[in-house]
C-alpha cells in the first residue's frame, strides 16, 4: 500500500483516511458540479456547495443533482436558516429592489451580469478568482436573487456561506456590515444582525442603510422602542445623508426611498406588514 502525507496534519498515512486525524486521503468530488475536492475542504471551490460525508469518491454521475433535506451549507449549524421573513411586508420589497441593482461599487469591477438568467452549478458562485470581499458580495447577490424567487433551498444553502464569507473579509466598511447584517437577518439571527448594525454605527452613526437594518432587526425582536429609535434617526438624517453622495447609497439607490417610507410608516404607527 502506498504511503502518502496527510494534507491536514502532515502525518505519514496509508489507505483512504489518515490514522492520525481522520482526514480523507482519496480524492472526492462535489455532488453538485463534479469538481475535484481538496482533502479536508468544507466547500467546493468551483460552485460553493457544502461538502458532506456524502460527497462522492469519484466524479458525479450527473449534473445539477441537489441533496435532499434541510442541512445548512455551513455544516454543523443546527438546521436551515430562517427563510420565511422575506415574505412579510416591506422586507419582500427590500429584496426586490436590492436584487434590481447589482452590487457594483465605483472602485470595483462587476462580477455579476446585470441581466440574464440566474446561473446554476459551477457558474453560480466561482469563488476562486475573487478577493474575499468580492466573493462575499457575490454570495450576497446569490442569496438575494434566490430569496426574491422564493427559492428557500438556495437561500438555506448560501446564507451560512455568505455570513462566513463576510466574517472572513473583515475589516468591513459600512456597506459590508449592512450586507452582513442582512444575511444574519435572513438566517434568523436578529441579535447578531443588530450587533453588526451597532458595530457599524459606532463609526458612522448616520448611515441610512445600517439604521434601516437596525430597525428591521429590532422589529423582529419585538423591540418597538428600539425600532423607532433607528427609524427616527434615519428620517432625521435622510436628506443630509442623501446629499452627501455616499457611494453606498448609489450602490443601493433603488432601496433608498424604501428605507424612508418604511421608517415613516413604522414611526407613524402603520408599519408595512404590521408588527411581526
């Protein structure tokens, strides 16, 4: 039997698994796109699919095969993220307008076409040629498109990856923290979303998108006073902030009027979709 070196712990190993750490030594392939997996990898670098024990020891026999069940793409995350919230009131509007304006900053090159069919398989999320922030933003777009299409399976698959990608891309600017808070919100972790918002507001107290995300998280936590606090500041600072030519607002320009209208409705006692 041929002796090799374990890619995880460096010990001499034989067979299909390392006797020291248990890492797989034989080549495995992604169940989604068939690409070869690096031993010990948690995600496929070609399409982003989470790697599980069910990943095949040889090339996939078909394309586009998707695992059944509700396992999170993050692995060990305790089930699917919460995905029902985006059907409620103004949050569905948020998804539609964010998807309608791809995330392309003035200092960045677009990584996703502005129109055309949503790619699948290996073409959906190719993380290998991107910076950590570009990869995170690509996953954000993927999640938002899937959510706007009511594709809960895709949302459940990519939300944990998006959260991990933004955490790995730190330090994040205000726009990046807004994206992270949005993904945490979609995962049902409203406390984490609010903490991310507060992190951003410590540096940029009047950032409209962060204030909006904070109001949304506070609503989900049944904290009306907190939500009113975020929304009232958004209303008070809206005109001055929009006149500041902040590139974050340009990147999400179709969302900006929605933030103020929802804030006004909530503060005046008529929140879109009602208190949740």
